[in-house]
C-alpha cells in the first residue's frame, strides 16, 4: 500500500522560488556581518522564566525522564525478544520505527539535542558502569583510557550509520521485532564498553550515529544550552562546566561553555547548568540556523558526516519508491543475485552515497577554480579542504528539510492502535492485520492531506532558503566569494532539492 505524493503544483512553486532565490544570491550585495546572533534566555522570559529557573537547578525531573525512557527501552527489548513476530502487533517495531525514529528528527527542530539527555543507551550504560543514578562517579570503576587518536573523529559514527542503514533497509530489521531488539542491545553493549574503557563519553562523541545526527541537525534548531552572560564565562578561571564539581560530573564530551560555537557535541545533559557557580548557563532561544549559516567551523570528518547524512536521507526515500523495485529486479538479473537481493541493494546503497558526494566535490572544484582566479585571492587563502569543510553546511538544511518532510508522511499516516499495543505489548494471541485494518490505517490520517502537503512544501522551501544563506554568508566571510563564484554550490543545492522534490511527488510505500 502506498501514500499519495506531494501535489505537482507545490513542486512547481518551490522550483520557481529556488530560481528566484539563486538569482538573488548571485546579484545581491555582499552580506553584512551576518545573521543576528541575539539570544534570549528562557529563564528570563515572562510567564515561563520561573519554571525554567527551577528546572535548571533541580535534578529530579531529568532523572525521572531518564528512568521512564529506560523503562520503555527495556519493554521494547522484552517485546522484541519474547513477543509476537507480527511486526504491526509488536510494540518493539511499532514504537521504534513508526514513532521514535520518525518523530525524533521532527523533535530536534523544537528541542535541539535534548534527546541525548534522556537517551536510554547512554543512561543504562552509565548506571551499569558508575553504579550511581546521578552523582559524580568514582573513577575507579572505569579504566579512563585515552581514546586512540585514530578514533577521535566522527568516522566511527559515519560507518555505523551506513551499517545500520544496510541492516534497516537491506536486511529488513524494521520488519523483525527480534532483530530490532538485538540491535537495541548491541547499542547498549557498545555504549557500556566504551564508557568502561575510555575517559569521558567516547561513545556519545565519536561513535553514536543517532547522537551525531541529532548533534548535526540541532545546529539548525532555535534552542540550545548557552551562557546567559558571555562576559561571566570569559572571566571564569575554574571552568566547572568543563571539570565538574564535587557532586556533578564534568562535561561528558569535554566542552567549555564559554567557547562553544556549535551544538554538534552537546548532549544537553545539564551538568554545566548544575555545576556553574554563577548559574550562568540556561536554555536559550536564538536565531534559527545561525550556527549553520555562520558560527560553526566543521572539521573534515564532520563535513563528510553531513554529506553522508544527506545521502542516506535521500536513500531512505529512494527505497520507498516504485522505481526502486524495478532497479532491484534489473540489478539482480545483471549480477545473478538471487540471495535476498543483498548484492543489488548494496550496489544501490554505495551508488547513493557516491553520487551526491561526487556532485558536491565537483561543485567545490569549480568554486575553487573561480575563487583562485579572482584578483587578490591567493591559493593559500582558499584551498580545496577549506572550501570543502566551509561549504559542507549547505548539505545540512537540505538533508534536514527532506528528512522532516519524508518523516511527516510516516508520522501522520502510519498510525497504530497504541492502546491495544500498550495493553498487549508482546502481541500474544494476535493475528496479522486484515485488509480492512490496513485500509483504515491508511485512511486514518492525523491531519488533513492539504495541511500535510502545505507543511512539506514550506519545509522544503525553508531548507533551500537556509542553504542559500549558508552559501552566501560562508562564501563571503570565509573566502570573499560572491556573485558568480557561488553558482556551482547553488547548482548543487538546486539539484539536490529538485531530486528530493521528485521523490516527495511520487507515491511512497508504507513502512509497515
């Protein structure tokens, strides 16, 4: 059964808007200092300020949320290992793939990296290793080894992300409660092993594909933990936000709040808010996407992660189109692949990773040629690696926009009978969905189709508009590039958005 796609009219409107925005980006004057970076502390806002001040200084609510999510996680594992194999009747698969994974990316828009604070993988690992629910642990319970230099990057997370995509879509673990539970257990084992061996939280910073995805996307979010008064942080000598205090653990990903410019590695754990003697750290409202547009400075591995994130996001949509099955059949005939089409799927996955990356590399190469030919710009100031890393944020809003637009379809169309699932999470004694039940679920949409299509259209347009701002501000501020020199990267953004629009217009296969 398939979902209807975005109306063609929306795609035409977005296409015209892309052309107009691109012409503006080339013809407009050079950008000024940039997006307004003014922040508003939620602790000082009317009506809700007192609530946020109380929550920033207490631990019980966050601890309660950690216990709740850990309990749900244990229920998912129990249901997956000992429940029914009927995917729609088992809480493990429906909750993991239909609600959590589809809703998580949407939630980043409103809560930044807050998910990492309640993540059951890390919290269960922390309780197992530290033997404490909250207070600073005794370091004797851990080896506290330094992370090998070769692993101090996000390549482990990138490779795990690719591997999980292969398992999810190639092996089909979304259709197996047992496999879903095993994957969840593997993540806890990885988190626990890394915590027991290495200092800090190496798993969260370098290895977790979900945490790195949330961290990357949260740079587009209008909410983040930041200093209330930057001058207080500048004059701080003790750096409790980094070192911790007698009872509060240090920053798990080794961040100094006063120097923080990007949200990539902040896990929103709240340690800095509790340990800061000046109570100078709180949740802030800020200009949406200001980090992606001008503040953050990604390293090469982080730039590659953003490209991989874009490619895998597009790949998820591609595998749910009718044309994907035609490709799989054709490839299977060419390579004589008759073993669950694993070879054919793997070839498609590799191609989907390479093609957007090659387009980006080509656009960077053309931009480099245009920049170094400009009078007064030396090769020392603008080299390939600097351009590659500096413009990588162009991919982030494009990936985020399509990811949300795609997930909205799953989220609002693929409803489940949650009361029945919660009352019988293992699905004991249940039968597969009848054709009538499948039809009713297909028709029982949370919001009207017109509202869904409007949201998807606006999100796609916003994603492209933000990518244009990234191109203009980063191009000029980092490389003095403007006008026609921005054309190759603009073409890259237009091609990616056009293909994503094409996929949204097509009917999409239901996840389950």
